[in-house]
């Protein structure tokens, strides 16, 4: 007989909401220079490449520390490990705003923020497994991923406005304040796990990171998926990072560059919602990943060749 000693708590939505807030904050801090690359380069007296480095450093640091951070999450638990991440985010976010006039200081504090990011991004499945019943875990994970997209979109839209209105120093200080506030909310409202599991015994635990990784890498389909994601994420991160530099020769303003970056995110969110619905109904995975990649090709060509603003925006959506 299966024990009924489990319960689904409504507080799980508070846990998820706070988790989404910290992910929105760190994504804003990642992408904030992308739509203002040219003006930021002039402000610091450096090349566009060095401004792009402020975004690329997140990816550079993520690769070597992602697996160790996942081990920390498995070992210390969700609240302590993500607590480390939000503490790093709060400290370096404020410091970046305080020393915003110095490029080297901004680069170093941005590297600190990059260290914080994996603690949040790699905890998505842990939050879902500890607080949500099996039938809601995909929804919880999906909402957490959408928060990442919302953060990037917010950074693309807000940065041109804040830069023009208040300047780079106050823009970064504002983002640091957002990071500090979201970190404080995490500390105040997050709990490690509910008093009782949200599902029957045997369904509450996810595979530990190293065990799951070893099993996954033995599967051929996983390698195919990795290749597809490598190409897709490379294109997405490349366009997101260099959006202002890409469209500047066409005479677009930094506000227009930010809007284009936001439309790119809206298209991504739309695809993330629509394609899985059909994938679930038809029980096909690789087919719809290939469809998604194929649909992106005309969009990429449009981004490269279209000169009109509205045509470029249409291409960004795909």
C-alpha cells in the first residue's frame, strides 16, 4: 500500500516566484551592455570587442564552473547553494555600480556576477523536484526558463532608456539595486523543501548531477541534441551580445537595437511554448527540434541582409 504522507503546498508558487526574480536579475546584469555597445565603448574609451567581453565573460566562466556548481547544489542543497549565488550577485552587482566609471573594475565585478549565474540557472530542476508534484514539474521548469528570457528582454529594453536618462553609472547602480533586492527576497522567503514531499515516495528525487551526466553521455540522441543546442544557443547568444553592433551600420538607434533584442526573446518564448505542445501531442522530439532549427534559417538570413527596421524586426522574431 502506497503511503499518503505527501502534500502539495501552495507556498511552492512563492518559492518559484522568488526564484524567477533572481534569475531575471542576473540575466539583466548579463545582457545590459549589449544594446548600448557603441556608446559604452565611447564612454570607457575601449573597443566594441571589450564591451562585448562584458557579456561573453558570462559564457566563458559558465563552462568550467557549471559542473562543480551543480555538484555544490547536489551536496549543500538548493537554499544554501543558491544563497551563495545570490550573495555573490548582490555584492558584485552593487560594486559594479559603485565603480562603474572604471572599465577594469566593471570587468572584474562582471566576472564575479558570472560566477553567481550558474548557482541559479543550474538549480531549476532541483526547485521543481523538491516543491512540485510530478505533473507540474515541467511547468515549473518552463516558467523558470521563461524568467531567464524575460530578464534578457528587460535588459535589452531598459538599458538604452536608462543610459540616455541617467548614464552608465546610475544604470549599473540601478541594476545592482535590483540584484540586491531580489537576493534579499530570496533569503527571506525561500525554504529548502516543504515539510512533506509533494509526491508519493520514490518520485520526489531527481538523479544526482554526476550520475545523470554519466548516463546521458552514453546515449546517441543526447549527443545529437547537444549539437543542435550548441548551434542554436551559439546563434542566440551571438546575436543577443552583438545586437547593437550588428544593426548600427544600418542607422538604427540604441533604443531600436534594444527593441530588436527584445523581439528576438519574444520569438524564442513563443517557440518554447508552441513547439512543445505539438511535440507532446505527436510524441516527437527530434523532429520538432529540427523544425525549430529550420525555421530559424530564413530569420538569420533576414537579420544579415535586411536593411529596413521592420523587416529586421520580423526576422528577429523567427
